[in-house]
C-alpha cells in the first residue's frame, strides 16, 4: 500500500509539471534573440551576444601592451653603502628609488605605481637603515611577469643591487606581516673586544676566554624584554617596547686579509630602529671594561640608560622567515612555499663579492670600528639620563672637532701639531662646565698646565684608584712610554688602538706625565699635550 501511494504521488507531480515545461519551450521559440539564432530558419540575430567583462584589478595597461599582474615574493640583495636605507626618501638615494624605476623600464608596472607603491600592493619584509646591507630582503608586490623578468631587472639595476629570484604567492601575501622572524648578521673585528689597557695591531688575535664572555653576554638579550633603551622615540610604558629575541650567537674567530673577525648572528621576531646596533655596542662596552653586566639589567627598567650604537657597516639582513605561511599554504598542492634554498649559491656569491669584501676593505682603509671605539669613553653608562647632564661627553667631542679643524698642515707634515691646537683645546677644557668630568686643580691660566706639586699628588691618587701597574711609577716615565706609541702628529696609528685604551679616569695622570717630562723639546711637549686632549 505504501508503494502504491508513492507511485500515485509521483505521477501526479509529473502531470503538474508537464504543462510548465511545455510553456517554457514555447516561450523560448517565441524569443529567438535569447539563443542568438532562430531554431527553424537559422537566421542570425540582430542583437549581438554581450561578452563577459575582464576583471580590471588584474590587468595593467603599459602603453601599447597589456598584461596580467601577479602577486609575487621577490628576493633582492644589496650593499647598503652609499644608500640612505631601503625605503624611499625624497632627495636621497635609497634602494627602492633604484628598484621602482627599473620595474617601469621593463614594463612590469605603470609609471604611477612607481610614485604610489600602494597601487601595486608593495611591501618590504624589513626596513634597513642607512649603510645597512641585505643578502635576503623580500619585497611583495603585484607586477607583470614579463619574459626574462629577473635578468632584465639586473641589467638596469646598479651592481650593488641584485634581484635573486621570485616566487608566486597568494593574493593576500604580505612580506612584512607574514614574516614571523628575521635574522641579521654583524661582522666585527675582534680588536673591538680587547681590554682598554691593551694596545693592539692588525695582528691582534682574541682569546677563547674573551669569545666565551661575549657569548654569555649576548645570551642575556634572549627572550622577551623591554628594549626602549635600545631605540629612540619609544617609552617604557609602550607595548611596542617589548620584543622577543630568539637567538643571539657569536661565531668562532676567522681571518680575512690579515685581520681577525667574528660574526654575531641574531634572530628575533622583530627589531626596532638601531635595536641590533645598540645591543652590540653595549656588549662591546662591557667586554672592554667600560661598564659591568649590571647595566643590562638597568636597561630593562623604566629609566633611560646611555647605550652606545655600533657602526652600521657590519650589519647585514641575512634571512626572513615565513614558517607560518609555509605551514598553511606551502603544502596545499597549489602554492609554492617561500623557500630560497635553490638560490643559495647566488646569494653567497653576491654576499662575498659585494658585502663582506667591502666590509673588510673599509675596516682596513677607513678604520670605521676603530674610530667608533674612540667615542666609547665619552659615554656615561652608570648614571641614568634623567639624572644630571643628559650628554656629558658633548664638551669633549667639541674639543676633538676644534682640534682637528685648527691643525697646521705644515707642522703636521713634520710630525708636529700647531700650538693653536693646544691653546684652543686647553681653553675649551677650562670652559667646559661638567660635573661628570674629572676636575684638575691648580690650573694656571697663563701657562695652561698643572703645578708640579698637584701633578705628583694626583698621579699617586689616580694610580691607587685605578690600580693599573703601568701608572704606578710616580715619575711618569712609564706613562710617557705608553704614549710614545702615538704618532707625533697627534693622529692615532691605523694599526694600533691608543686613545680608546686610555681610561677617562687616567686623564689627569696623563697630563701630569706630560708636564713632568717638561725637559723635553717644545715640539714633543706640545705633541703629548695634544695626545692627552684627543
């Protein structure tokens, strides 16, 4: 009975639907324009068939040609020397100011996209500062993939900038927001870790104890901390001050062109402006003996701490990590993972030819790290910036600039320094009013030097306070012997660290040493006084 009811119901529905189907077929025959041709006489319709419109957001007009834009992750490497960072800065040469016009020339983007990068959904994985290089920078953008895309770009770009390759991505890929971590390397001469009192040359070789000490200090930066003291414009209360450092390591020493280097490698979730350079600068100050490791603990607090910033020459953006993207899209069978391992040889070749070799050459010729080490003694690591003078080293820096500006060229060629240098330097030293600097009692305005009585007493007190055996001879001969390593022209030797190894607390004893040796010739007396000022 149930089956009979179902069959009868089915037949009733067919009878109900049959008239509707017949009506639809008749209406189609009555309107031949819907089919384009009449079913009986096959005459062409007077109304043309309207084609489907193409999506405008995927097409770019490039003069006489057109192409479809594709979202890509593009790997680029560059030497940052001579460029004011990666981001466009009107009036200054940057990496992007070279890259965007090259895209226009190969007809990968229209001209208005070069001036408005947001139109091509452009984003950089990491923003590098002035002078900082990169071996694995990632740009995300929409561009027309013209034939021989990479080679055409490299033909236009300067040798210091090279496109390594590209990978097709999802339309929503963003090289900055999808990046889960960044790895930087910093190439540093090992003489930067030498103790203050040690005079070194290019042949200096560090010890295993110093290398191990560096590694222990670097490990203290790992984890989540408030890094407001390692950047500018960020306060302790701001959430952006908290950053997560995954790993901070130091390699074994190696030799390049007769000079010993180490590579510091840091991997973090994100970094702020000058963040890495200040961490390295503070590490150098601690290892050299300017301050203790307790300064690191003070940096995590709310007070502002004076942290030195290392030069940008040795800093290189090495790799950007996209683990989250690869886990979600890299194994779906449709999209490729962001993996640059196949370009490893190309990256290493560019890094060696354009980055590392340039770092070594500048260290040997321009002495970038050595010149920076001279400024470490002017930093105040123990006193927070909220207490006392904000920058107590400014008067001394002013003395250095004035002294270099007034050097007599003729006397400098003979290995002597003009008396104008001494007069201006002593004048600036007397006028400098800074409670954080050592005071010199008994200064005679007419002669610009200490009295002999105060000299001997100060030498004795300084040697007892400092505890340096090289300064315990009260006649000042050993101090003068140490200063003899400095050239007579007042300039520091390119192969020796001199001024940087003289502790600020020893300045008075050094002045006394120069005055006690007053039986020397006038030229030597002026030279030594200038060495003390510098």
